[in-house]
């Protein structure tokens, strides 16, 4: 167990293997030394480096059982814990349990980064057909639709995501952005507020909420 003023063994382990190329070695060491249950308990440890390292480690070896405690960690006042919990959630959400599906999803995400949006949609549609209960396939396709300014199709995919994964703050935020571009301010506000309920650290979303609230108040004043 970590000492109150010390640097935890778990945190030391992560420092030893910081690069992407060392990730497989780190994964094996984590599996040898820790269980998912251990890491979930460490998320609430009194020592900051321990809980922050636990969140990071869950992004490497965690599964869906870690989602709820990681979402709870998003509410913590420790910014590094919140950041690591957010990244861990994204990592877990990208894992379907089927290696071939995961590879397709990653390739679809790479198409998006390269601005190959049509190719991304084609591939991600295949992902949703093969794995219809895998939320991230729809979420990544929603991003591609968004980039093509296909707002309504993006909203449809975001709705599918949050049906399958009700704590997907990214899909709620994306839905809000689509509604904003469609001029549906109240729907945008509702989606953004839901994202913030799950992840209060989305400061850009919080700023947008304030802007929408001001716009709605101005609309009400004009109607009087």
C-alpha cells in the first residue's frame, strides 16, 4: 500500500513504461500484479498518485465493469484523476471484445483523422452491422456524419449510442453540437446538460451551455 506522502508502486510502474511501444509490456505487468477489482478500489485511494494511476491502468486492462466507478471518478475534485478516468473510459469504449471489430473501428477512426469521411462511414456502417450492440461504432460514425454536416444522421447515431451506453458523455456532447447547428437550441441545451451531468469537467461544453442560456433568454425578451 502506498504511504501517505510517498509515490505508489502502481504509479511507479506506469512511469517505467510510459510510451505506446511499451504498452504491451505494461499491460502484462498490470495483469500479473493487479486485478480490475484492486484498481477500482484504488480509484478512491487517499493518495492522489495511486488513484490517478489506477484510472490510467483501467484504461489498459479494464472492461465494462470499470465504467461505473470511472464515471464516478469524473466527479472528483482531482483534475488528474478526472483526466485519466476520461481517457480510460474512451479506451474501454473502443473495445468490443472482438479483435477484428476493434481493428475495423480503429481504421474507421483513422479515416476520420485523415478527413476520409465517406470511407469512414462505409467502414463504420459495416462495424454496426457486425456488432449492432457496440455503441462506439455508432459514435464514430456520428463523428464522420458531423464532419460532413449531415446533422440529422449524426443525431440519429448519437441517440443510438446513448441508448446502448447511457453514460457516453461524448455522444451527448456531439448531439448537442448537431442540434446547435440545426438551430434547435433547447434540444442542444438538454444534450449538453446531460453531458455535463456525467462529466462536469467538460469546460468547453459548460461555456456553450451559458451561451445557449443567454440566447434563449434573449429570445424570451424579444417575445415580450
